[in-house]
C-alpha cells in the first residue's frame, strides 16, 4: 500500500486539476472573469485551499483554462502573417479569430478583459502586435483603408462577442457572416465579394411582420 500511495496522490491531484479547469471554463464562459475563485472551487467540488495550491492567482487559472485557445489564436495570427498577400492574411486572421471566439465565449471574455497584475492574460499583446504589422503591410499595398487603427480590431471582437444564439453552429455561422461584413467595411476599394451564408436569427413570423 505504501508503494502505491504516491501514485494515488498524483492521480487525485490530476483529477482535481482537471475538475478545477473544467469548472473555470464553464463559469468564465457563462459569467465572465469576475466569478470568485471560491465559486470555481465550489463548482469543481474542491476546497479553496486545493484551488489556490494548484492556481495561486486568478491570472494563472485563466491562462491555463484557455491555453488551448491561446495556442490556436497564435497559430491563426502566424498563418496570416506568413501569407505573402497581407490583405488576404489580415482577412484570414479576422475570419478565424472571430470564429474561434464564437466557439468559446469564455476565451472572448479573457481576451477582451484585463486582470490586475496580468502581463498578458490571453495572448492579446502578441496578437495585437502581429496584426499591427500585418495591417501596415496591407495599408502599404493599398488594400486596407488608410484610417484603420488597432482599436478597430478590438471593436470587431467586441461586436462579435454580442452574437448570442441557441446553438454553437448557428453562432459560428452568424460570426462568419459578421466577419465578412466587417472585412468589406475595412477594404480600401471594396470588391463586394459574396458574403458567407446568413444565419437564421429571426423567426418566419418576425420576417413576415
């Protein structure tokens, strides 16, 4: 029994960690980052001491809870930046980041929020700096409107965050169309390319009224 005890403790610790992260993702997605750490512990079924032993600060908990999304976000930005056509790369970044955020509202909250003492909660600094370089190249190429500023990217994400539907598939579909509209608004000489399909957000009764 003595030989097996350390393994059991490690297994229990791992289970606690996963329960904490699952609870944090659920609560942050539903209620934002203002959820108290004690509520995360209660939802996870662990004591506050266990939570703080694994994650001493909320910043650490948020960063770990959305680590996968952060990696995906960085991959999207790197892919767009690597495109030899800066306008096409910028469009790709806007489309894919909007979709990523539409699939996980908790990550959107983390990306757009600022926690005291958090150096870069959701990789926002990395993303914004990369997009800044990409946007400048797109401007120099004459494709991006000259009055675009980085705050416009945050504005797009804030608006995208406001899309609420009953299903994730519909939410993603609506986000794709919104991204298409946003891109057309940013283009220096709009070509009015076909938009992605519209998501059904109103009932037939509302349409006929």
